[in-house]
C-alpha cells in the first residue's frame, strides 16, 4: 500500500499587488515619454521649413541664409525664425484694385449726394449704388420740355455743370442713358421714343464733354420705354420713367470701346 505524500501548503504573499502596480506605473511613464517626444519641435525640420519659405518669398535674403553652414549657432537659428514673421502678405492685385475702386465709388456717391442734396429732397434727382456702379437719375422735366432735346432752363444746365467736376476727377467711364414712358411719340423730328431718348442722352454727353471729360470715357444710349422703373399706370409713374440716367461704371469691362482695346492688345 502506497503512502500518500502530503503536499506542503502554499504560502500566501500579500504584497503581490505591488508587481502589477509597478508594471502599470512603468507603462504610464512610457506613455508620457512617447507623448512628450511626439509633441517636441523638430528644430532641424523647422529650420528647413523657414529656409524654404524665405527662398520662395524673399530670394535675396534666402541666399544669405543658405550660405551659412548647417548646424550653426543659436543666433543663426533665431535669425531664420525671425524671417518667418517678416514674410510679406500675398495680396491679389485684382482684388486690391477692386477694393480701391469700391472705396472711390463710395466716396464719389457721398460727394454727389452732398452736392445734390436739395434736388434729391425735392425729388428731381436720385443718387444710388447699383451692381454696375453709381446711378444718377434726373427727371426729364428738370432738363427738357416735352418732346424736346434741348436743355430748357439754366437750373438744369447748372446742375450738370456741378456734377461734371466730380466725374472729371473720378477716372471712371460714364454711360449716359435716355429713357421715356410708354406713351408713343411720332413727329417730324422723332419717329419714336428711341430717337428722343438717344438724342437727350447725347445732349447731356455733350455738356460733360465741353467740361473737359475725355470722350473715351463717355457713351450715350437711348432705351426708349424698354427699361421702366415704375409701372406706367399713373401720371406720376410715367414721370418717373421719363429720365436721363448717368451711370458711373464700376467695372472696366463695361467701359466704352473696351472690347476694341482688348482686340488691339491681342
């Protein structure tokens, strides 16, 4: 009969949790080391980025930086870092030109509104900003007698001569438009409203031309009753539609003869 050997009892270690705890602390320390190393700045790559940006935006200074030996002093590194803050902003010349143009038109509108304020309050003239530029609407009764293309009174002529210096200093192109109501006209002088509106616009153009505004900035068009701003249902709305509009153009693409100038340039 075999004799059973009694196994010794295992001794319970109450401090075994320290092994797991030390492993956890080690892993946590390794994690923070990795995080710190990944967040630190790579000075070499930073210097290369600074040098490449300087060579792109400031070729003259970049040459002097490239002549310095790599791994130079701290002063050299600080000098390169300062160059980033000195990189000029890239400004689109087209956008810059448009911004200046818009500011000039805003100022011109204020000048016109100030100069023509009594007539604006009297309802004889209107000044407004449109997508095309500044529009000055003058009621035809303030300039012309019914069915006539000659400026009827000195007050209307004085107003045009008051507007001319403001337009003269602007440099913008000016499109003068004649408009009528929908009442037909037919006589020996004007077969229709088209001729009447066109000649009235040309009359205003001649006044501006005589005041020194260059002819290549001026154009005149007659639209008859095709572009009403009111319904033509009442006498008041018809009077609003009979007008001469002076457009100070915002876009150079709309300037008179710009398509011809482009063709010549090609």
